[in-house]
C-alpha cells in the first residue's frame, strides 16, 4: 500500500512509552492521600491499589506528533490507515446525512486499561465499544506474519479496517441490537449472531479496501495479502494452531472461506449496504 507522505490520523494515542504499573505516580496526589489514609487506618495499601488503580489511571499517552515514518514505520503506517478509514467513512456517513464520529486508536505494549477491562497483547487487536477505541499492540503484526502466515502491510491494514468495521456497527446501533437479540437466544444461536457481526466487519473492511483501490494506493499483491489475513484468522484455521498466541475474539468469526467471501463481497460491490450478513440467506 502506498502510504508514505500521506495524512496521518490525529486520533492515535501512543501509550507504548508509559511504564506499566506505578500506582503512586499514576494516582498523583489523590493516590498519595488514599495511600496515607490506608496506612493510617491500617488498610493494606495493595488492596487500595487494586481497587483504586484502574480508577486513577487517567490515560496520558502521547499523541501522534512524535510518530515518524522513519523511526517508527509501523506506528506511522497504522496512523495513515486510520486516517484513510476516517476519510472514507466520513464520506459514506455524509451520503446518508449522518455525521461520522472518529474512533481513537491506542498503541500499547503488553497490557493497558480500557473501558472494557484490561487489554492484553495476547488478545490481538480489538475494539472497545464503551470507549469507542481500537487497541493494538504492534507486535501483533509480527504474529500475523510469522505465526498466522499472513505477511504484508495490507494484511495489517485489513486488521485495522476490520476493527473500524466494529466501530461502524456501534455507531449505527447494529452491535447493540445484536446483543439484545442474543439475550433471548440459545448459546449456539447467539454464537451464530456473533459470526454475522464479524463477517459484516470483514465486508466493511472490503468496502474500505475498494476505496483505497479507487485512490490508486494499492500495490500489486495487496488484496491477496488482505485475503490471506482474512483466511488465516478464520475460526477453523486458528483452532488448528496448537500453540502460540491466539485471538480469542475470533472464535466466533466464521470460517476462513466465509471471511474471504465477505471481504471480497465488500471489495467488489463498494457498497456498505451489501454487507447485510444478518439478512443474508447464506453466509
Ligand atoms: Zn472482529
């Protein structure tokens, strides 16, 4: 994908340089007061840290400004891909007289706090609807290449576009409606709903990829890279992997063939409304 010298997103928060757990520094003066009170009243400070830690963890990561294409190409690439999703979805929403609210993307290492609980690198990239944020530990790109056999920058772009797809589903209320339906369903039927949600995100990623194609930013082999990634992280493939990191979010993502088909459908139709997996006669 041609990405150098293009606009990078303003919505990337870089938490990679923050130290992991430092309750005192993190909590600031409030944390100190709580710890003093705990000491005074004889409460185990560790307990306080466990309780207050997440609450006191005010994200203060750097913004995008210190990312540079040369020193930090993966982060810069991710930022340009996010910017491309912003441009595309802004237009698509405007066509429907809607306003697109851009998601945040957090780069982290190891583990980080989210409104959906603690994000861990082993979970793979994920989207948290509660804070409308995509979380990614960039080491996932390495896993994608080495363990999942899906190399190439457009494989990485596809993964981000898929997570942005979940953001679209949240903005449009599709995710919330599905979760409500799932309450009244058997586990198997509820899983099937989750598969439809995932395949729709794949399809939306395909629609976005067709926009990149129209801009002539695709390079030869890019679409194959994305399709390889869609295939590599299908349920059936992942379950065959006996070791290494897995992506738990994807156990209800559909088979490799289904993921491939829906990505391609989005790519060839250029139309988000073609991504209606919930009413499709066949997945
Ligand atoms: Zn997903």
